[in-house]
C-alpha cells in the first residue's frame, strides 16, 4: 500500500538583532510567492518566523528547517541556542556558529595565505596590557620576550594598518604612517591583540564581493566615504575575468570555513586583487548602507533559504580542508589553484541543483520582487530604518535618498529582465 501524500510546511527562522527592514522585505516577498512545491510526492509550502530570546530546555525540539542567523557573532544566549539546535536537532544554520566563533580574521588570513591568496604581509603582536590573572606574571616572566615594535613596523613596511586580530566593522583600525605613530597606536591599544598589516597602496579599485550560497555580487566600495555612501552604484568596473576571479575568491573562502553568507574586501594593485578582510560572516544588510544592492541581497537570501529548506540540504558540520591543501601543494599557478578551490566550493554549494531548483520553482521571484519594491509598505520599512539611525530633521531627506536608490534598482532590474526575456524569445525563434 502506497504511503499517503502529505502537505508539509517548511519553516524558515530569522534570528535577528537590529535588523529592521530586510526581514520585512523577506517575509512579504515570501508571502507573495505563495509557493507550493511538489517533492517526493509531497507538497511543500513555506513559512517564516522570527526567533525569540527566552530560556530553553536543551532537549527542546526545534521546528525550523533552516535558520538565518544575525546574532551569533555578538549575542551569547542566541549563539548557544543555535549551537544546541545544530548538535541536538540537526538544524541547518547560515552561518555555521562554530566556525564563526573559532575562525576569526587571524585564522582566515593564515588559511588563505596557505592557499596562496595574495593576503598582505601580517604580523600579530602581543597586547600592550593584560587582564589580571593568577598565573599571568609567572607566565610572562618565563615565556614573554621583549620585542622591537619599530623593527616589526619596518619589516611590514609603511604605511600599514593596526587592527584587532578578531575585529569587525572597522573597530580599532588605525592607519600608521611612521614609527612614532605606530608606538602611539600600540600604547593606546590597551588589552587588544593586534595585527600589523601591510597597506595595499597605491590601489586603483576597492571592492566587496558579497556571497550567499553560490550567488555572488561584486560591489565597488569606498571606505573613506560616509557610511551611507560606501557601497557605490557603479557598473562595469571589473571585466568578466576579474568578476570570475573575485567570485572564485569569495566562494573559496566561504566553502573553506563552512559559511553560506559572507563578504570579501579586496583591493586591486597593479592588476592583482589582494583580499584584506574576509571573515565577515554577518555582513552589511541594511538599506542605510547597501541601499541599491539590498533587493539583490534579499532575493539571494530567499533563494538560498528556500533551496535549503525545500531540498532538505544537510549542514556541513565539520570543515574539510584536505582537498584545498592538496591543490595548494601543487605547482599550479595561482589562478589555476583558485579555480580548483572554487570548483570544490561550487560542488559544496550544489550549484547545479540550486540553479535547477530556482529555474523550476522560483521563476516568478524576480517579477514579484520588482513589483514589491514599489509598494508603500516597502517604503515605510525604509523610513522606519532611517528614523532609527538619523536625526529627526534628516529622516525624510534620507528616506527619499535610499528609496530613490531602490527605485533606480527597479529601473535597471526592469532593463535586465526585459533583455533576458527578449533573449529567451530569440532563442525559441531559432529552434526548428
């Protein structure tokens, strides 16, 4: 006797902090999609829910099929619930909370150096001061060695950047031009463990490659601009091979550490892209920073979450570094090695199956999102986010600014969709 077919709801959880507008976009567009997918004889539908913060029993079941996490990197209660849900309930989380917690910028630099990526020269120095501890003085007295900070600075070369080995969001980053400034910055670094990293100067291009699963968007970035204007709205600033290289780079990093969602900062000097900051497993997702690029990101998160939940994709709990190290040990040129790493990454992200899933089940997503981002509800979500970050007298001005950039995205997206439709018609016309 055949098993009865079932209607199954797949649950997407959102673990959120200060995120305000993109979750609204995510929830609304998912509702408009109204998906019902046939899989294995069953009919799947999808629902989304925001995860609350409260006491939890370690044996308590988890209802979610996939979780988008925006809290692990800084909020301990949610991090420990998520870790429990992974080991006890086999929850798929992006990103992997264990590798986020253990693989800070320092580890990511060392790993990518081994793979041959052109990471700038970097030196870790012990902290200037320490938290008191019972065995501290004995330990330092026996094993700590005096060092010449000026000599290290000369070895790295000026200008250089001093920054926390585990930092993020430009916290504690100082540009150092000479030895006097180096000593001053180190004296002020207090108990932080710091990196001294060679500056990539002069450079002619700074980019951020943003990736969700196998999806990549390369965005021109200006770190010296005001926060709301760092992500630029520019086109054709890299050629096709450079786009492929940057995609290979960020996918290599993400798959190596088991991250589904991350960004990679890279600077181009003399034709070479140097990755300088790529342990960003909770990257910018706010309209007040990525504005024009936010609709792409919302769609990318939706596609990947739906693919994971809809196919029952299993989370890779443990990094498997051996295949990468095997390629690294060969005599291949850097670009060939990077292509090899990226091939592992695309296989890890099940890229072909993902594309088939999107073609089959999410063909309407682009049009639905295009229509949604013209609605008063979407505009009000933008206004609410602006009102949190800007003084009252600037709220309407910057609401119009960011909303205008989203409307410009709609213009360029309409052009893209129409060109794709025309190409499809032309292809069909050529068939016998």
